[in-house]
C-alpha cells in the first residue's frame, strides 16, 4: 500500500517559481496528467530499495498491485471497511494531507469526500507512484500532489491528515519522525488519522499467517502489534492531542485518531 519516504532536499519558502515543474517538496501542485514529474527527485532510502523494490519501485509489478481487487485481497476483504473508517473523520471543504500514495481507489475516494471545496494534498517519494496518483486525481482539479518526505517538517498545516498503512512499512526511527511530522502539521481542532496493522487476538485464525508474512515480507510491521501509535509521538506533543483507538477484524487492524486540542478549551 504505502511507501516509506526519503529525505527531500531543502527548498526556500518564498514565492513559488514560475516553472510549474519546480515546486518545493511540501508545497501543493495542481494535478495535471500531462505534466512531467517534478524535480529535483529525492533519494530513495536504503531500506525501501532493500525491502520494497518489488512492491513499489518496479512499475510492472506496481501496476499489478494497484487494483482494488488485489488490495482487497491483501487486506482480507477489509479495504472498503478500513477506507470508510478513515474517511469518516473528515468532511467536505477541508484541506487534508495524505503523506504517501496508496494503491487502489483510496486517493480518488478521499478527494470525493472532501468535495470541490476541499483540497487533498498527496505526497510520496517515488516518482512512479506520483505519476500514477496524478492520473487517478486528474478529475479532481483541487487536488495537489508532489514529492515529499513524510518524516520531514511541513511548511504548512492542515485541517486533517490521513496516514493509511504507512507506519508498518518504515523502521522504528522513521515511525517516530513521521508521527511527529504529521502531528505538527495538524491545526488546532484538526485530526491526524492513522489506519494500519495491529496485533491480532491470540485466537485469530489468521494470526500465524500474518506473523509469517510480516517476518518474511514486511519486517517493520510487527512493531505495531506491540507498540501503541501514540507512543511514537514526543510526550510533550502527544499531550496536545486527545487520542482514540478502534480495532477491526479481530484486532488485525486499527484506526487511531489524534485530535489537536484547541487552546483555551
């Protein structure tokens, strides 16, 4: 589903350049299916190349995975349920950050939830994923997409953040950095929503299968069966949010909602 993110280069925060293909990593860019990928390109992190080249950096295989049928099968038929759970935390007219591309129809449906008066800002580190997502969102002119690192600070804030199956694919140090970055980017009263794996009930019939899959294919995922997502936030920052968690499908999946407290309430 989602990709860990590489470190994007530093960009000035002044006015945007006239060349529409050169845009600071976390600034929004209008969707245009015919426009070439933005430059410069962030470096792909070592662990992404080592663990996930087959899934995210190989275009032919990415096209196979990027279908609703495959994504639903990977999530044991729970894709639509988990998308609805995440989308339920947002409303039309909001500006929402999606910090990594997602296979299937996720981005298109989230853009539909936000409506023509809202803005979906999608970022990722892999140019092939960016180009594919841009085509998916071509019918949503308010959507923005660009290269950026989910672990790096943003130069703007959002009404909400939807982090869908990203944390399980990054090492522990990246989990800490991503959670901090996304919480920092959330406005007072806004929500940071994490939907991801969770530790299944000990009697879950799929538990042995999932533990084997995590060990063989997704070595960073098993940590989410042991650690609370809130624990990855710096304590002082975590206290600025109220935290709520729901689990699904026998505990195999979770939704964690962090709502930023408005000062004086």
